[in-house]
């Protein structure tokens, strides 16, 4: 896969995917929400296979970083703009609620982001 995301776009969507995979039960509505957002906001032709590769990349990063928390912290460090940080948190909350269930694992990722960016909690 050779998607030319800007660095901000890349980590925006990687953080959303991290919330989706945090509970180990990604739901179709979460998947579709993220896929549709990428398709609508990025001037790229993104196929489902490419999206699956991006999800796999996030899962590999979780393994390499020895967990969700460390991966969230590393991804968060790439986002410096407060405006973008707020947008990412809002989108991650939409992902959290996409399946209608608020899971502790997903909440933990959002809490880590808020703490990393000094945006509450």
C-alpha cells in the first residue's frame, strides 16, 4: 500500500482505527464510519483492501509498541495543532459510539489522548 496521506491525516485516521480495535471487537459501523471519512476527506481512491492494510498497520504498531496505550501516546505525539487534536477527539468519540456501546478500552484511548494533549481529565 502506498497511500499518500499527509502526516496529520495519517495519524488522524490511525488514532480512530486504534479506538476501533481497542476492544478487540471492531464493529461494522465503526469500520464504515472511518472508511467513509477517509473516502470523503482525502483526495485518494481508497479501496477496501487498502483500508484493511491500514488497519493491519495499526495492529502491527500495537504489537511493536507493546500495547494500545503506548501506541496511542506515540501517535498523539505527531499531532501538534490544538485545533486538529480537538477534531481527532471528536471523531474518536464518534467511533466509540458508532456501535452504540461505550467500552472501557475505547474510553482509555480517548483518555490517553486528552492527557497527552492537555485537553481535560
